[in-house]
C-alpha cells in the first residue's frame, strides 16, 4: 500500500515575474488591464481578479463599481467598448483601490503595483 500526501501553497517567490513595475498599470483608464479576447469578457475579468493576492498572500476582495471611458476597438463587435471599474482591497489594506479592466482586448496579464498573482 502506498500512501502519499499532497499539499498546496502559494508560491509567492515566482509571482514577482508577473508584477508590473508601472505604477499606473491598471490604476488609470489610459493603462487598463487587458483581460479580453473572445466571448468570455466578464468571466475573464473575474478570473483575473481572483488570481490577485496581497503582497503577503492576503485574499483579495473586489466589487464592480461601473463602466467608463469609451474607446475604439477592432476586438469588439460594435467597434468600441467601455472599461469596467472594480473596487479592490485585501485584509489589512487601509484603502480600496480602483482597477480599470478592458474585457475586449488581450494583453500580458500582470499584477498591479501592491499586488501579486497566485
């Protein structure tokens, strides 16, 4: 009989390669996080936000707070889209930040400054 144990833990040391060094990435409408491509826009937004953790592995919470900032896009069937705004925080964080996500266009996914990825 073979008994095996399996454990899972976040490997935070490898997550630094997925961190943005641009302090405006995700925090302004001019540099949104491009999670799009395909038909799964809102699902892609949630998957991305669920992949974020705080700097010490804290769980992240988020709420969609609306849309803004029309832009032209060949990736949208209507020729343009709106960015979605999310209020994001984690346990112990003194303030809530707003992240801008683009669900129509695809880009390299990075963690904004102050966050890491699982």
